[in-house]
């Protein structure tokens, strides 16, 4: 049988040359559970990222070299720290998503919960994942990845936050499922009890030489939670394992990673690194536009879930805000115009000259700027937090293309939401204008204010076309930037806020640039 | 992607010019793209200025409109001008004239002794009246074989002499030559004396003829001609005149009511063969005037306007009014607008038509619009005018429209909002014409004093009350004889 994972000579260096992993040789057999132990900074998470996010790492400047890295990515499943359950879905939704994309039957969600020792009631529709305890979340995460029919599970610190009893329950669960389903597992943990409980083999990511050393290679009795190991044996091994680990950390815990030569980067790569944030939104636009129709047809439910969430964030929640602001702006602009003629000038004559031109001219830009700050930031933050909490990584690990599942519907929903916001904004400005017109007894004010939008005179048609064009280009432009920056890697919380700020800046520049370009084109033609 | 969008927008904006209203003359074709929403109307069917309009309405009460004006016939014939006006002399004025004539006769006969009736004492009961033969069949001998089918002036008097009082009857039959009016006069006197010898003697010396020749028939004729003749030519400028001529229709006389002389307005030819329209008018009997009245039907008014236009008088008047100067130097215009106007010139003669209870004066002009480039604008204005006493019209705007010539036969809407804003100032344009025309009417027909041959009196007209009659106006003049 082909090993689910075979790694030889894996070397990983940071962009500055520090070597985090300097030679990992690891082969995992079918039905085997391998535990990777190591201190903080030993490279455990880096090893996980090599398996799941190699491209992102390389893109970030990491040097990743391996003489052999045999991995069927489609068979690799992940249980991230704290489960990383999808919080836009309920408990059942998490399982159904995995089943749907793993070729399973969605009606088996209850059974999978029971399989990991959870009550079937948790599968009741509407049960939010935030109601779960840490242990329950971990087990749901395990159930989710098992339901996706992955053959190699990667469990990243699965016992974080669990009490000793729950750690043992989790260990037994892992062992049971591995045996039952014939899958293999890599468990990365600090937790000695969990490691001892589940490991067929134990490895230490050494801080001494940055290599992978097998512990107790010749005498490890196997997973201690398996039947046949008594409490005394388990206690003895726990002590010994902990002692070995502590001794290693005592000796090498403060040893910084060796520094090699900085990873050379070509000029092209440097340029690419600078240009990448500029290109990313366009790549998102092209990808999302391509994938959205497919996703809508193939997984309409998934599409609807994401789109609904995004519409809620970008349209429904701030809708009243937009309506109020636009009405005030519409009123203010026309009120100022009505006064600008000074003494002796009839305000209604000025209002008649203006008609709805101010709406046509201002609504796209003002609505876009407001949308970026309010709605765009909301979706940006949501996508960023999904990355930060490894939910996007979990998607990858379920074999779900985050671009199709997340980006495409989010992109389309943001774009459509903006278009609707632009319309709402225009209506708000018109409403504000109606109030001014009413004050001056301007007849047929509704027709007057909407004329430039609905039936523009020939010389003003170009302005209406410009407005429609701007709404179009702002819609997909803002959506692309929001999704690109929100969906970018979020290694830490600050990256989320950086992404939001960067998106507001970029979108504002996008808006201003198009305003200027279109104005020049319209008035020079 | 950005570049593609930018290029796409340039292309899109370039195509998004909309389909403005463009009217190609003379067929009046409009672009197919907007043909379905163009409303084509025609105001008036002629004769006169026919205004065709092509209109597109946009939401918000914004309208784009192009209009073209055409002068439609039939037209008046300069070689045979139609009878479009008439001078109407009322019985009252004739009574005034009678008083003056009596004085003249009295002066002429005073101190005279005519054999055999003796010395002249006085002339009594001198009267002039408009008469028809039907009511005075005894005048047949006086009227002779030619008769007076359209009526005549009948004078009667009683002349007292030393020995006898002689009743006199005199008839003056108006007759027209080509360019002159004169009266054919005949008189009869019946001398009744008791003495048979004197009766015989009278028959021998033909006293009747003697009296008839002494009855100032020359003065009478001159006075009647003065009152009844067409208005004298009116000097415009540079030797140009507005002339009135006799026309083919006969004098109309109503028994003891009035005598009316039809006349025409003399018109000349204009470049391009433009002529004033001829509007068929049925002339009803005029209202009986207090003293003197003038009827001017639409043809007369339009012929006068035509002559004023043809001779350049109206353009000069417009230039004097300085519409362009007033517009260009208007503080609001000077400060806020880039468009400037040249002096307007009338492309066609203005035309007056009767519209219900008022007259409508329509004019089609050209003006150069300077706004970066130079564009020829076609201005059409119409004002509704109501004539008040003294011929001072009250004016209200009927229409003010502007279209621009993209080419001489291609019209496009232009400055629609500006024209709309200026609509309240339309009286500047047509009002100047109207006021000038009113003044002209007053100068020609009202403020005048006409002498009557060698008589020491003249006919002075000092006031007017205009009313609308038929297609034109009826001017009831306050006329009296003054010494």
C-alpha cells in the first residue's frame, strides 16, 4: 500500500535565512497515528503549513526544499486548533458541508456526531457552533474531517483547552476512528497525555538540530489508550515522555534557529511581491467571475449561505444608515445650491437647472466611499477573521476550494450589494431633494429629480452613462479588493485590521481615480 | 482589465451623445432613433406664417423643440393691391362739413344782388347727407343718366333773397379715376315768385344755374375729398414711404349714415419674391362712426408690416431698441453667461392674424449667437396684443422660440433653458415691434391734420378707439374740422 505521506529531506527556512526545519524524514503508513512533539518554535506549525499552505509560504518568501514530498493533497484532512468550526454555519451545517463535498450523505450528520460521542441533538438545525464547549468543538471538527473521507488526518494541537479527562476521551476517539475508518493521522501536540494516548510512533522536532527524531523508537509500546495498556504502564510512560521532553527543552529550549544565508529573491520576485497586492483584486475578480456561476449551479445552498451572510453585512445591517446619510446629503447639496444664487435669484430656477444632476454626479462616488468604509470593512473583517481562526484553512483541508465556496459568492454579493446601495443612496438623495423642492414649491419635483436618471436629455445622457459605468466598476472593483484583502493570509490579528485599512485606502484611490478619469473623458469628448 | 475598462468607457462615452432633435428642412425629417417620440405639430394653415414644430419631451418637464417658419400664400399682388382698408365718413362729420360750407356760401353771396330775385339775405337750412337714390327718387334728373348706384352726397338749402326764397338741392356723386377721387355735382333751384313777370323773367335768365354755380360746389367737393380720400403717404426714411392707393371697389354710401371709400396699401417687390399674405376677408358693412373711422383688415395690416419690413424700417427700429445690447450688457448675462447676441434681423415680414379677442403678431428673425463659435439662431416670437384707446397695445407673450442652424437647412434645439428663462422678457423682442407698429398706426391715421383745398379749415384727428372687426381693426377716430 502506498504511504499517505512520505517526506525526505524537508528543509524550511524563513525569508531572513533562519532555518526552522533542517531535515525531516517521515513516512506514515496506513492506519498509523504519528505524534509530533516539540517545544514552541520548533517548527510544528510550520510543518503543518508546509503540508497545507506550501504555496502561500513560498509566496511569503519561505524556502521549502525536500528531496521527496509525496502527499495526496486531496486525502489530507485537518483538524485545526480549537476545531476552527465554520461559524457562519450551524453544527449540522459544518458536517453537511463536509459530507456534501466529500461525497457523503448529508442526512448522516447525526450519525457522525454520535460517532464522535456527541449528542444527536446538537445536529438540530440552528445550533450555533459558539454554543459548543472546547471539547465538543474539537470532536465536531474531528467528525467533520472524518466525514469528508480524508485518509490522512492532521490534528493541530487538538487538546488545547481540554481538561485531562476530555483529553483522554479525545485520544480514545482518535484511536477508535483511525481503526474504524482505516485512516492515518498526524497529531501535533504539546500534550504528553494525548501524545502517549494516540501515538503509534512518537517524533520530536528537535530544537538542537531542527531535525525530526523518533522517541523511544525501539521500545514504544504503542498508543496507550488502546486496550492492553494498564494504568501503571501509562503512568510510567507519561512520566518518561514528559521527562524526555522537558530535558530536551531544558537543553535546547532557548536555542535560536540556525541562520543560513538569506533566501535569495530575484528582482522579478521582489517586483512581484510589491505588485502582488495590486494584482490580487483583479485576480480575485477574474476567478470569482469565473467560479461564481459554477458554484451557484453546483452548490446553490453553499452559495446562498455565503451570499446571505455577506448581504447581511454589507447591505441589510447598514441600510438604514445609508438611507439617512444619503437623504441628509441630498437635502444639504440642494439646499446649498438653492442658496448659492444669492439675493434676487429664484431658488426654484436654480433647482430646475440642476434637476437630478447632483444625484447622477455624486451618488456613485459618495455611496462607494461610504460602502467601502462600512460594508466593505465588515466583509473584509469577516473574511480576515475566517483566515485568522483557520476556518479558511479548514475549508482547504476539507477539499473545498475557498475561492469557489467563499470568495465567489462573497464577491458577487458585495458587488450586488454595492449596486443596491448606490440605488438606495440615489433614492435617498432624491428624497432629500424632494424636501428642498417642497420648501420652494417646485412643481413636479419627483419628475424633475429623476429626469436625469430615467429619461436624461441628450446632452446629459453621457452623465447618466458615466454614473452607470461608475456603479459597475465600483461594484466589481470594491468587491474584488474587499475579497482579496479580506481573504489574504492572516497570520495574526493585526493583519485583519491592516487588511481593512489597506482596502479602504485602495478602494478610495480606485474611486477617486475613476471619478477623475471619467470626468475628463466626459467633458473632453 | 483597468485599461480595457478605461477604453470601454471612452468608447461608451463617445457613443452616449444621445439622439438630439435634428430637423432637416424642407422635408422636416428627424433621426430615426427618436422619431417615435417626436411630436410634430403645425400651427396655422396659412395664408400667413405657418409654424411647424418638432418637439421631444423629457422627464421633468424638459422639452427640446425645433420650429421652422414658412410664409404661406396666397399672397397679395403688388400690381393689383386688394381693397384692404376703407375710410368711413359718418353723417356727423358731414354735418360739420355742412356748417363750414354754409359759412363759405354765405360769405360768397353776401352783398350779391341777383336779378330778378334781388339782394341776398341769408342761407338757411343748409344740410348735407349721405343719400341713396332709392330714398330720393326725385333726384333722378339731377343724377342724370349715369345715376349714383353706390349713393351720393345730397345738399339742401334755402337761400333767402330780397324778393324770394329759393330752395336748392345739390347732389355730389363720388367718382374715382385711377388715382383720384372727385365729385360730380349737379344742382337744382326752384324759384317761386308771385309776380308772373318775374317768373317769366327767371325762366329767361336761368337763375337756377346761377345759383348752382354760386353754391361753392368746388369747396364742397374739396372738403368731401379731404374727408373721404385714402390717408396720405407716410414718410418712413430715406425717401421711403408707406403709401395708400385707390383700389377697385366702389365707394359705399348708406343713407344718412356714412360714406366709405375702400383703399389699398401700396406694396413693392422684395428679394426672393416674398410678398405679404392675402387673407380672404368679407367686408361687412362698417359700424356707423361718430364722425370718421378707418377699417384696416388683416391684409392692410400685413401689407403695412410688409412694407415696413421690406424697406428695412422694422430692422432699423429693432436696432434702435437695442435688444442685443440690452441682452449682452445685462448684468446677469454679462456675469453668468457666455452667449452673446448680434442685432436681430427679421427674415420674413411679420404677420398679424386675428386670434379670438385679440390680434397675434408673429415674427421670424435671425440672430447670430456667439458662444465660442458663431451660430445662426432662428428666433420666432409671437405676442398677443390687445389694442386700447390711443392704440397703445397691451402685450402678452404668445411664443418665444429659438432654434439653431447647424447648417442652413438643419435645425437643432439650442439654449432651450436660456430661452425658457428669458420667456418673460419676450416683450423686448415683439414688444418693440408691437409698440413701433402701434406708434406707426397712430402717426398715420390718428395724429394728423388735413387741409381741404383752399378752405380755411382743416380736418384734425386727435383720438382713436380701436375695436376688432372681422380680420382686422376698426379705428373710430375723433375727427373735427378746425379753422
